[in-house]
C-alpha cells in the first residue's frame, strides 16, 4: 500500500471522528435554533464523535470515501413551519462540510506554498514534511466536499431528499413512507456500486474549483509574503 493511500485512509478516519460529528452537530444545532429541543434531549448537541457515528456509515466512509453519521432525530411539529424547518435542518449538515472545506483549502494553499518554496530553495534529500501535510489537507478538503455533495443527493435518507421534499410537497413524503424498505435497500446497493463515482467526482472537482477561486486572495497574500 502506497504512502498516499495510507494518508488517504488516515484522512478518512479524521473525517469520521472530526468532520461527521460537525455535520451532525450542525443538524442538531439548527433544529434547536428553529424550536425543536429533541436533539438536545437525546444528547446530540455535542461534538463528541461517539454520539454521532453510525456503524454502517463509518464502514462506507472507510471503503468508499462517502459515508454518514447517525441521523439526528427531530420533531418537525416543533417547528413554526415544519417543512421549512426540516429543509433548513437538513441543509445545515452539508453547509457545515463546505465551510470546513473552505478553511481546509486555505490551509492547503498556505502549506503547499511552503512546500514549493522549499523545493525551489534546493533539492532536499528527503521529501519535506510540508508535502505530506499539504497532501493531508488536500484530501481533507476534497473529502469534505465529497461528503457535502453526497449528502445533497435527493435520495432518502440523505439530506438532499429532505430539501427536495420542501419543494415537492407532501406527495413525495407519502411515496417515501410507502416504499421506505425498497428505497433503503436500493440506497445501500447504490452506495456500494460504482454508479455514483463519476458524477460525484465531477461535482467534487467543480466545487473545489469554486473554492479555489473564492480563496484567490490567499494566493495573492502568499505572493506578497513569499
């Protein structure tokens, strides 16, 4: 197994224990702010990873790079506008991943600049540690983007289905409830199949490009300093 692959698995573990808890905490926090204290009563308003890790989602994360945490339970009847509340609570998770990715790409650019600078200063006998750190930050950023895109897919039980439900209306909710078992089986088969690889990869690259452009000011600051 190559060093790069080991690092990628290591980043998956970091995401599993640090980023997925942020994702689920974002759901819990938004639900609480919108008037539902169910997540607080169930101990989900925390960044403790063991309160959020889902065994199957963790396995999928380590194998495929895409996974999920234990769903945060909410009572939509506690929301002033329950459909809007569900959509906003669902959107909070992927948004948190994109925020983390935004800061991740900033850190990646800074550390990568140090790596490039050290290489131009003279050919080191060993690969600088800044290279490995920048690689970890790159994987970290890309995986966060991937998690956001994955969770935004309009497939139950992913967050995207709850966002789409807000616009589609009650008929979609009734359809999902009626065929829940079949949808769940199809979802598992879909996750472990290669069908999602190409579209999610395209989405990852597109969002990474957007974040790269949004953080152009980091490149300018690096040029000024270095």
